[in-house]
């Protein structure tokens, strides 16, 4: 098992294409300047010991050093062994609405992105709790099994969009019903289901699945996104709005937050409702509620003793820098004899 300790340092690799562009412009300027100064063959006779290719070789060395140092700063690590550890926490499952109404931009950037941001920030606050993700629209599907791997949770979260589920609708009851089979630890006393939605549910029979969830010790919290005034559902191409979703009569569909339904679900599910339009406030609310709950111990398998591997990248970078000191811009006799860099004709 491996991991990257500081992946943000990969951005340093952007210096390489920038330096290539600058160096290409410099070479073009130098050729023009030499042509304006005099004949190329005459210039070579005036500086017979100057290598034409070593400056490019040194530049390639610099680029390689930058790449190696960038990857060394990222510090890839390898987990040398697996061990089981005792952790204390609760099981938290997010059920996120991916119906088209969640694309409404009455909250910025839109309801779905705001919900994903809330989950991401909540994951950042977790320490030892387990997390799972369900997506639903016309039907509900498991997205991420319950796990303590928060990096995997964020990875799965990035790929969530309204195209995941072809059948449209907002089947909240389907998501609640799936959660009763989704929690996999029978000994966990506290199971928390957090529904993130605009509440536009068009199905009946939700009371039965809420009772079923309560029988499984699942508390249901709801977080609403959108406004009571609502807004249209944009249709985009290439990131630009081309039109808005219309009904069968050709009228623009206006989607509104149905907070009353979400409040009722939370009340019947022994939980609470909170607005998700302000992410920080919603995360603080959720963390406070979780702090009040009893947490149980469970076993978790983790890779331990991660060993740093940066030295395998830093060592060749330092060797290349040392080599660069000894590469002079004048011709080297044994390079000249090999005829690798400087070609000359025998007369």
C-alpha cells in the first residue's frame, strides 16, 4: 500500500512547460541575434571550443532536477505492514440527492455542489468515525461502502453528478430503505443517516421506511438545499447555460426547497433538520450532534509504519546537480572523439 504525503507539490511540475516555452523563445532570439551579427560558420571559427549542444544538455538536467525534487517533496510512502487497531466512533452515511433539480443555482454554485462541499468539509472534521455514501434520484444506489478511508470518500465524492442515475425523481424513501441494509455492523448502537436534498419527493409510503429505519437504530437527519422561492433547472453545454428545463406544456420548471417534508422526515426519524445553504454552519451543527451521541469501539485494518521514499528521488537530483557543475560549455575532448554532440566533417 502506498500514499502521497503532500500531493500539492505536484503543482511545481507546471514550471517545466513554462521553462520549455521560455527556453524555446530564448533559442529563437539567439538564432536571430547570431544571424544579424554575422555568418554562422564564421562565428564557429571565432569560438571553436564552444559546444553548441551542452547548453541544451544542461537545460535538460535542470528540468529533470525540478521534476525529481517536486516528486520528492510529494514524498511517496509505502505501508510496510497491516495491523488491526481499535477505534471509537459511529457509523455515518450520507444519502445525497442527484436528481436534476439539484442543479438549480438558487444557491451557489448549485445545490448539488453545495451538498458535496458539505460532505467534504464534514469528512475533514472526522477522526475515527466510519462513513458511507448513498446516491439517489428515481432509485437509490450504494456509492461508497462504510469505511474509515476518508481519502476514498473524497475520491468517490468528486465523481458524483446528476448523470449517475438515469431514472429521474427524488426517491427519498428508496434511500432510507437502502440504508437499513447498508449499515453492516450489528453491534453499532448509533447509526446516523444524513439526507441531503431539496426535498422534492414525489413518492408516498415514506412513513413505513422511517419506522423500519428506527427499528434498525438508524437516526435520520435531513439537510435542505435551495430556497423557498426556488429557481429554474439549467441545461448546460460546455459549461454554458443554453436553456432551462421545461414541462410538457413548454413552461419553465421552477424547483423549490420543500423544507416541510425534510423537517417531517427528521422529526419522525428521531433526528433534526438544518439548512445546508451555509456550509460551515451546517457542518458545525452536524459535528455538535455527533458529539452528543454514544460511540462504540470497532476494529479497523490500517497500514502502519509508512516508510518515506523521497530519498530515492532526491539522491539522483543531487547527483545531477553535481554533474552539472562539471559540464562546461566548451567542448570536451572525449565527447568530441565520440562525436555525440558536435558533428564535424573530415576534409
